[in-house]
């Protein structure tokens, strides 16, 4: 099979030195070419500074001036930082904005593990107006703004959106999350002493007139001696046979002799229970080496499913290296990556830094061209101290 063609360009330039730009795009309704773009500015790891929202009426060819969507806020003893992602419920033509708020004491990242909440808004008129903010709180009498889902209590631990939501054939929204579990003493569970430790869970969303009812799945867990930071950032897709398939981030942080893998799991009951995680493989059975980094699954209009993520020639060490970034088709019977289709989207060039990051990207399918479009901030090509990075756009002809 022929490899895919990739076309690359700078999409949004940073307005000043020392800031990176990462943009997430979505269509806003069922069948037009109107789009929304949310661009995130960042100059510190895991600490977005502000986000801007803008719209295009011609499939992303031109964008309006846009406006400030959110900006970090300094409060007593700390900082509140915000991040927002757009997502379209294609069946209903309803545009969502999913928001994180993260309170960090003294603006220290690890204190944010206790201070995350998730909210949503939606628009039925193509992004012209949105509903008020609604906190995601699991259905049931025991849950409230603090204990907002199973196994999560704000101030003791918290949860984050981990990847792109999907709409199931059963007409449910499936929201991929990861959370920081507690041990029997009520402290954050982290048996290896890695940077963090998380489990994966999915929230099922059911439309109830003007709001969404949320119910959590069983969690997906893993032996910490197989993945030292647990599992996170679950990419998920519904296959043609109705099975749900997820690819999750793993890590060998603190134990570099462990193989660094992505991990897969499947659900045969609509996403309520999940199989024991296994390493992600090529279709010939070889396990794929991959750093602790984000990946994505996208179902193309052709019916084919593609995985996008980082792979490694040799065993990665924790988060690194985050190049090359590749795309390949999923064999839906084997639930494995078809090696013959694997195509490099981008990688380190001669003279570039080993700290280059091609990760934390966004992806959608272009309605006109049917290309898969990836956007990302191409971080640290010279050194890891300089956060100056434009948002690049990669168009992939499958």
C-alpha cells in the first residue's frame, strides 16, 4: 500500500518571542463550512496563559479577528489557569466547548492535581450563542460540585479530559478522562514515586432535554511495574463491529529499563467495562515502542480508522523523544497498526535539538478535501528553554 502524502505549512505565527501557539479546530454544525478555532498561548510547561477564539465561514481559508476566551487569573496563594477544547456532536449539529479550570497553589503544576474541574457549554446556532457554564457532575445523589464523579473529590484529587470525545452509535457522548486515584489512606496513589499516576475512565453523556446526564464507566488500571505512571490520555473509537477500542499513554518514568509502550483496551458492552490493557502492536505482532505522549484515533469518512502518535526506534525514556510523529491505519480485526501504511508526518531535522516535541496536537477531517488535518506547536527545535513556536498545519492525503 502506498504511503500517505503530507503537506506542511505555518498556520499561526506567535505574536512575540517566548510564546508557543497551539490551535484546535472544529466545524460548528452538521453541513456547512463554518469553523471555530481556539488558539492556546503557552510559555511554561502545563500552564496555558490565555486562549483566543475565532471563526471562519469558508472552511478555514480566512479567520475573523477573534476575541480573548480566557486568561489565567492570580488569586490568593495561587493561580487559576484555564483551557478549552471545541467538539461537534455531528449527529445533532451541536457545538460544545469543554473547559478545564485548574487551581495551582503558588502556580506549581503538581498542586493542580488536586484542583481540576471540568465544565461544558453548547451552541445550537453555529457558535453564535452558548449556554451558561455547567460543571460536569456525575448523576446520582452522592455527587456534587466537590465530589463530582466516582473516586474523585476536588481538593483531594481530580480528573482531566484526556482526548477527543466521540459519539457512539447508541446516541451517547463518550468523554475520555483520566484521574489521579487515592490510596487507602486518602493520599494520591503513586507506588513507584513517578511524576504522577493516573487511571483512565470514560464518562457516558446522555441528552436530557437541555442538559447532559453523565455516568462513569469502570476504570482502566494497570500494574505500575508495567507502566509507572499508570494510564492516561485515552484515544477512543468505535469500530465497524461495534467494539470500542482505546489507545492509552503509558510511561517508564523512573524505570527506564521497562519498555515504553502505548496500551490498548477494548469494550464489548458499549464502553462500560474494559479489557485488561495490552501493549499496542503492529499488525505483524511486534510491540510498538512509544514515549509517554499524547496520541489520537480518527475515523475517516472512508470508514478507515487512523492512529496518530509518536513512535521510537529504541526504548524511550519517560516522555522522550517526542519525534517522529506518524500516522497509520488501524487493522480493525487485529486492532493493530498496519505497518505498511505508517507515514511520517514530521520528525527532527538535521541540526535540530533532541528536545524537539511533536506532540499535544489536534486533528480533524477537512469536509471539502477529505484530508486529515493535524495542527500543533512545533516545540523546542533549538533548545528547551525557548518556548517560541508557531502552530503548524499538516494536511494528510490518505
